[in-house]
C-alpha cells in the first residue's frame, strides 16, 4: 500500500536507497519449475548499468545480483525470490547544499513535505538507481514468458531532445549507447550529447517499447485494463511524463473509419490499437511510447528555496545522467514484461489456461 | 483482482452491463460523517448523461441514482455505499450482426477471446455506459475533498479532431455541449460535428483535466506514484490512448534548465511538473491531458471477420456517440478525484494528518 | 480495505444494513461459462432464512435474490455478478432505547466509538442479516467447485449450550431446525430452546463444517495458509469466538507419534490435520469447528451506560435469535466454500491447472 | 497473493528458506520518524532464538539482524525497511531419507503436491525458522505502537501437553525457558520435557497472548474484523490448530446474560469479549489463546509412503524442537502486534486520528 510493490500475482517488492548498503527486490508468486540463476538476470542489469559510456553517469556500479531465496537446485520453487544488489560506489559528499535546498524539478521537495524528513544521499529512494531491481525482476518475468508463451520485449529511443531517430531495424539497438534503432545517426547523437555535457544541462527523450508474441485475452475489462496497467507501469518510471498506446495522441485527429484496425482472415490489417481493445490484448504486438523529462540534476544554476522558504541557489555537483532517457529502454522493457507477466497469471486464475492456449482465429495474431 | 474495483482505501467496485437491469457501484472506505444524498451525485451524472445534445448518443437514460446503503440520517456511516442506476432505455435489437462479427477497433473481439463468450447487448460490459457509476463515485469523493481540503476538479476539451480549442476561461465550459473553454469556437465545433454525423463517421478528441487545492505529499514514491495512478485511472477510461502529466510529451525537447520549475518564496514559478515531483504532489495544480480515440461504432462499412474467421462486413446501427470525447470531461474529472481521494487516505494512514495540515512553505502552493 | 470485500481472486464485496432498502454483494472474478440463475442461489438462502421455525427470529424476510449483472443467457460472462436482496420486513421502532445505550456484548458500543455515529436500526451493519449475501455468494462458489472439482460442503451443529449433539449421519441434518446430525436428540433440543425463550435469555453453540473432494495443493505457504484463511473466514462470522482445524485444541495433549496422520498407499490413516499440512490442502476432507457466543439481544436486563457514560438499563425488545448458532451452519459452509474457491483460483494462477488435475498418489485422497 | 506478505498498510513481505543463504523481510508502510536500529529488534529475536535451553532445537543460530534500508540517521524515512538475517548453521545432511519420503503431519507432502518440487533442506520454506523475520517485523510494530499509543504485548504458555500451567504473574514469564507465568511448576515442566526427549517424541501446547493499551475502534465491521484478522495471523503460525478470542470455546455453554460484558461508568465489568465487539476493539485488553500441535519431526518411527506411493519408513534425525510451542510465545506476540499495527493505520486512513485520540467514555478502557 505504501507503493513499493508492483503487480498482484507476480508481485515485486522493491527496497533500498541509492546510497544505502544494498538495493533489491522480493518476487512473490513466480511459478515453480523455472530454471533460474544469476546468469539469467545479470545481462539485463548490465544493459541498464551506469558507467557504460561517456553519455551516462560515471558512477561505477557493478550491479552484481545475488539470488537469496526461492531457487533450489537451479529451479524456482514457487516461494519468494529475493534478489540483492549491494551498493559499492557511494560518494555521499558529492551533494553540495542539497540537504538544505531543493533542486527544481526534483523529488527533494515533495519527499521532504510528505515524510517530514528525507534521505538526501544520491536522491535516496527517489534515485533512478531503484530501477535496477525492477530490471532484475523483469528478467525473471521475461524468461518465463519467453519459455511459456514465446513473448518477447524490445525497445528503442525514438527521439533525443530535438533529434528524431529514424527506425532502421531492431538489430541496431544493441550496438550503440543510445538504444537507437539505426546506425546513421549515432554520430549526430554523440555530438549532441557532448555539447549538452559541455553546457552542463540535460535533455528529454522519447522511447518506444514493444512486446511480441502476446497471448490473447490479457487484461481486465474495467479498471485493470492492460493498457491502463501499462500506463501505470511506464508512468511510474522515474522522469516519465507521458505514455501513449498504439496511435496514442495521433488518434485525436483520426476518424473512426481510419483508426479501427480491420480484421481479415490473415489477421489485423493495422495496429492503431497498439495490441489492446477494450483493455484486453488482441494478440497483436503491444506498442507503447513514453516521454522522459530532462533530469533535474544539472550544473546550470536555478533559483530555489531552502527549508525555511528563503531564496537559495542550488549547486548540483556529482555524477548525473545528462539524459536519463538513454538508460530508460531496458527499464521500460522490464516494466512492460512485469505487466504482461502479472496479467498472464491473472488471466489463468479466472479463465484457466484454455484461452491462452487455444488456436487463435486463423491468422489473427498478426 | 478481476478489475472491477478501483482504489485501495476508497475502493469503488463497479458492476453492470449496458443493457442489463442495472449498473452501479459499491464504495467501501468512505470516511464517516459526510453529509450525502442523491442530490450530491445526480448533477455530476447529468453532466455525463446521454441525449443532452444532438452531438451525443440519443439513448434516453435518466441515469437516476439511488443510495442503497451506507448513509443514515443524511450522513455516511463509514460502511459501504451502494449506488444503483437502473437501465431504462435498452433497445437490444439495434445491434445488427454484431453477435457474429467484430467491429474493427472495438472490444467485441477481445472480450470474446478472453472469456469464450460475451454479452453483445450495447457492448455489454465494455460500454462507456459503465463510466456512469464512476462519475457517481467521483461525486462522493469530490464532495469530501472539497469539504476537507478545498480540492476541486475541472476539465475541458482542448481539441476536437483537427480543431484546436483555444482556452478563454473555465467559466465557459458549462455553457456549451463540448466542454469547450471558450465561446468563440462553438459554432465551428457544431458545424464540424454535424458534417461528421452526416458522414456516418467518428472522431478523436483531446481533454484537459485539473485539480486545484491539492494537499502536498500525496503519492507513493516507487510504484504508486501519484502520476502513475493518474495515468492508470485516465488510460482506463474507455477509448483513451494517451496520457500526459504537466509538460507531457513536450518535455522531450525541453532542457533541464527550462523544464525544472523554479521554487521561489512566493511559490513555484511554473508548472511543467503538472503538480507532481518524484510521484508526490507538490501542492501545485495537478494537470493532465488525454487523447481519446474515435469510437468504433460507425456507419462507414469496414472489413472484418466472423467468429469462424471468415470475412464479413460489419453493420453498426443504433445510437452511438460520434465523438466519445465530448462526454469524457466529467468522467476524467471523476477519475482524477478518485485517485486524489484514495491517496489522501493512503497518506494519512502512513503519515497521519500532520503533513496534510501543516502550513506549506510560504507561498509554495502556487 | 474497509473490510467489506472477501477474497482476492473470487472477490465478494458485501453491502447493506439490516433495515436499509436492500442488502447484497458483488462477486468479481467468477470464471466465465458457469450456468447460473437465481434458482441456484435461493435454496441456500432459504436454509439461512429467518422465520423458518419457532427457535429463530420471527422476522419475516423472503430473502429473494435477484441477479443484476454478470450473467448473459444463463451463463456467467466473467464480469461482476451483483446479487440484490431487498429488505421487506423492517420494524425500526422495535429498538427501545438502543439509540442512547449499548447492549453488553454487542457491537453498539464499538461501532459508535469507531465511526462517531452509527445506524442503530436492527444493528445496522453489524446485524447477522449481512450474512445473507455471503450465503448467496457461497452458493455461486459451491456450484462452480462442485462442477469443476467435485468439491462439496456440509455442516452440522455439534453442541447447543450444555447439550452435546451426537453424530449419527449427515442425512439427518436437513430434517430438523437445528442442523443436528441425528434424530434422537431433536426433542431434547426443542425443549431446551423453549425453556430458554421463556427465560428471555440466549445460548452459545458449536458448529462443525467440512469440505469433501478438495483439490490437493490449495493454500499459500507462509501467510495465506489455507487454515489461516479458514480461521479468518469463520472467525469473521458474527458471534464466532473460536475456530479449530482438525484435532484443534485437542492437539495440545497429543504426542507427535499420535497426532501425525500416517500416509499409506491407500491414503492417510487418520485426519488430525483436518486436511491441511503446512497451510496447504492434502486432499483429505477439510474439517473445522467453531464456537458461537450467545447473542447479546436478550430480555434479561443487564447494566450498561449511555453515550455520556452514565449508568443505564438496556431494554431489548423486538425479534431476535435466542441462539444465533442455529442459523450458522449454512453460513459457515458458505464461508468455507468462498475460501476454497479463492484458493483454487490462486493456485491455478501460480501453478496452472497441472497440479489440481494430476492423479493423486494412489489412494492418497482418503 | 502468493502469501508471503502480511498486512495491508504495514505490509511485511517475508522471504527465505531454512537452509538458504539468508532469511528476512521487507516492511512497507512504516510511518516515518520512528527511531529505529538493530538494537530495537535483536532482543525480540533473541527471545525466539534456537539453542537457548536444552528443551529446544540445538541449532546454533545467532539470528543477527541487519537493517538494509528505510532508516536514515537513526529514523525511519517512510520507505521500505529491509531486515536481513543470514543463515549460519545449516547442516543439510541431517535429513535422512526425507527427500524421498514424507513425515506424517509435516508439510513435506503438501508442498511437493502443490509445486511439483520442494526444497527439503530443513523443511525449506515450511520451517519454523521463517517466523524469525515475523518476530523482527513485530518488534518494529511494537516500538511504534508503544510510543504512539502505549500499546504493549505479552504472552505465556498456559498448558504443556497434559500439564496445565497456573498463572501467577507476568513477571515470571521471562525467567524460565517455557514462558510460564509462574515459578512453582518449572521443575515439573523440565522433568516432563526431559522424559519426552528420551522418548524421542513431541508434544502440543497452549499459549495465551494479550495486548494492553489498545486503541478503541480498530477493526473493520464485516470481513476484516479485528478478531478475524487475529485468527488469521495466529492460525498462520506454524503448527497452530486452534484459536480462541476471549471466552473462546467456553462461550458455547454460556448464556447471554452471563457472556455479555456489562458496561459501567468505571469500565467493562468483565472481558468475555476478549477486547472485541462486532469485530471492533473496545479498548479492553485483547486476549487470545492458541493450540499448537506436536511437531512432526520425531524419532519415533511412523508409516509413510515415498514419492511413488510405496510404503516407506520415515527416519527423522537432526535437531528439532520437541515442543514447538515453547518458542511460540514471542512469535504469537509479534503476530498480534502486526495485526494491531495494521489496523491502527487502516483506522486512521478512514477515520483520521480523531477517534483514536478522543477521550474514551470515562473509565471505559478497563
């Protein structure tokens, strides 16, 4: 209820702070019998890890995950899986006068107002570092979904500040530090980021995330619609300010005759729906896009106030991502996987395995 | 878990189908002592009601609400409040061959795949009619929030298909059938809708919704962020395909030096955050926008398939909204109210009333 | 969260007060495709109904149930099922000075302290009348469980005040007003009750409830153990003060060599466990017993205080059950059914249908 | 949903297995500002710790707790508190042929049937070792409740097998290994246990647990009654087979004129209710008793079957508690504290702090 748990049947409880001894999560509800070791999780963590290029924070964290429970002789037992990641590179003194003042656009202020006190070390609980356990939990969900339903997740950056990033192919995403789905714009993106860093400023980004091989029938009809839960999951990622499904905001100017995806014996003729109709998956690819705001930890000075309400200048030093969007792709994939995983379990609770396994309408899984 | 309940502490369980005997909801967790009668709820239902102008469905429903429980001598008792709305104008035969085929862009298909059967009368459970109980529950939350915290909710249409709607003032919203915040474009909007109806087509829309007088400190830090829950609530409204908070997708091209809202002794200097930092309310106005797709029930024929997977033409007759966005404003307001209400109760569970009541930083509630 | 919902996946939300316009419940999560009509539910309600013998309250309620949603053409659709029971025989004036004073042993006092106000008509929300919707919801669960797993529920009274009731056979239970499993003691029980009524007093009782044909593997290992959830469900019934599973309090004096139920190729050799080991069902019969206190609404005067804390005499008139235990058997059966139903859905969410369907160890289902 | 989380607002998620690397829990929802360190938790763990007398298991675990998150500069921050206890003394080979056979009365069988596989090391997840994190979480709740409401928890053994233990005074409980509230019977209890150990057998016990200084108004009226949640919490403790509140099973033979606790200007005249009326606390002491079965890990041989359903003899060696009831007192106290803590937060969510803080009816808090 205090918001550290995600999901209802595949429930992930996240704990830790940026500069505490450790961060991690407990997964409760994982089906038994899944082959699982740290080697299944570590690669996803490595994709999100800081310090992998000059365009992200230089904090040097190995983000080594350890499974503390729930696995016996290489298989999940059905009992809770605790994943632990120790914090090794905390430099608490980097934070200037943040104890007394509030970064504009940062959770410094709202945490302090909510709780009456806060852990200022590296943003404490509000740090994007807490997405690491999400990525770890997502890796478990991804493995199970891949093995049981052939569901896969992928994402890419589609815009970096003013630079729209053309889509050339998913195969490019893993060969550049931006998760860009092309090769032609990498130099442009690097130049943009280098200048930004010199300016001491930060920038927004736009990320696309997809699921393929999605079982039909996932999602609840009224409130826990699959798209509503995707919006919840993605908007919950640090710095996200907008979420679109399928045609998204583009649907505002569409007519019904254009928007509705025609059904044909060979499958859907288009995917304006983004894979969801009436909150329930159709078997088409799930498609979502998110807007990520520029980080608030910048060197450019900005007016603020201190805890007594007096004017103050914020000094942000230390190691920060000039574009938090760059590392957001694996996080968004993980959150989408957690949503799908939870809904698969929810679906089979009420409807059994029947619907998930039945042959779709011929060709309908486009 | 089957998705008919919204909220955790102010929990609203919705039931009914478009053409069943009745629709309604049960509110569990309403604080005791709130003066409440049908007269507090009916006006909000009337704003959402069908048949109020020629631009919405001509179904003639009085949407008369009845309180069945939870109120004694005009005050809520703390026990569940059941709100019942009887369906009076069901014309089940209007639905052509919908039993055998699927409207492109409609939940017909996904419901059938999820459950193996469906109630086709008027869209059954997937009908926008089920937003009426949400509006009714929202009215209860709005009254409590207004009385206890001065929180108010308002919304307007900001775009109807290709027509951007200029904001002139909130006072205009209630004097035209579109919830437009101006007087100068009403004729243009009416002409657009009249032509659309003649075309037998439908169109998308964009709605803005706000809360003012929001207590500081609402929202949970990690997963149940206030903005994540707003995204969940708004994306869960029928036909919504996109949600933005504050600067929304506009933040993609913003630099950090521009995006972060400066804090001054007189309050925040801007509201790119939309009232939320780190998932927690700052006391500024909550601001969200949503994209609503064109309805799938149109006269323009579109290719589809029948339940055997064979090609089929869809015939949609009957009474439909050519722009479901027109009636979406009171619904979005209600859902935002339910989110805020739930988070007020959650906040005081963990933190007590202290934070909510303490004097804000001088001027900080801009 | 305010406690009007039972279950997580087969979730029953109960509403209403004893003398309000109606009582009822919403079942969310019922699997689709179950044949269901009022005729499946009414017989269970009739078993619990007041006014069926001179030994229970003479309130004359038909308890006619109406299905308002979730069923289409005789089958559940997977959407919420609203069951409504109108109150027809409310005599609010029967309640003497209860508005100002508190019946010893009654919820009058605690409700008033919790909420600061209360609905005194017939006990309001604390009335045993609210068990009617539980019985109705239980009937739905019972039908699904019987059809899908052959699970059945039964119960009987095993003690009425000082009178221990010998068990002769389940077939007797439905042929006397006490749910006694014999024929030889009915006259004794009637005589006891007649004298009690003349005394204007009330008495406790002990009820046994069982489930047969229980799938193996139900229950969560740590906190939502099947027996813990049974204890929660049964202790939650009005007036229950004790719950035992299997050997119950008798195990205090048992040695391990006696208590542990030996496993043999033909099945378990005994059932001290009451069908649950480590919180998980073994496939044996679930067996529980409950203690029900004497009702607090008696004619015998008792000292109390009024709302100002001043001494006062309580006058209870009106129609009351001198032994609420008499009508408790169908309620306890219903609650046990709701627990089993919920755990079947929970089990198949995590583990799929596999375990439930697999052939048990030869003979193990004793 | 998979049952590893306890509570709704003060939510404790438990993880780990008896012989895995570590056990622990995550507390989500703890109010901010509570002074907390390991020193507040360790003493409660030490009370439950194995190896403290010759009458309990000789496993030598220091049960050293470490706070991994949620505390900053000695105060809880409102974010999740992870408590970690490393397992140091695992002797996995002590377990004879348990991999292939099932101890009568043990969860070996039901786990294997539920999940299709199990961790047999020391009982895996079903081990009573998993109560250590419950005791640790309970210590946090106890500190907060003591500081904010003066609520305190205490318990004692009231029966050890055939030996009824007379109550002389709470001050004796901490001066003998049995949590007996007297000094006169300790020798008798020691002699009984020594003989039992020589027999290679085990025995049941009966435990009483109480809370004093309980706020009035805790508990939800219908399903999450305070006594129902206490029954759930206590029945969920390993080996518990029965739970009573107040008069418990004794109420079966009570008349209403005897059972109902008279209210006087000086407070309640008796406590048959055990502190709960209509599911809501009255401010009187909460009083519950539990029955604990004899452990199934005994040296006395007993018939069983192996995984193929063939007859087999169970050999249990290793270190076991001959009476698990001996260490159950601090566990029961902890679970009662977790229930009360959760309901305090739930109460103030719906009703605010008002009711909890208001002056009780003069003398009513007896």
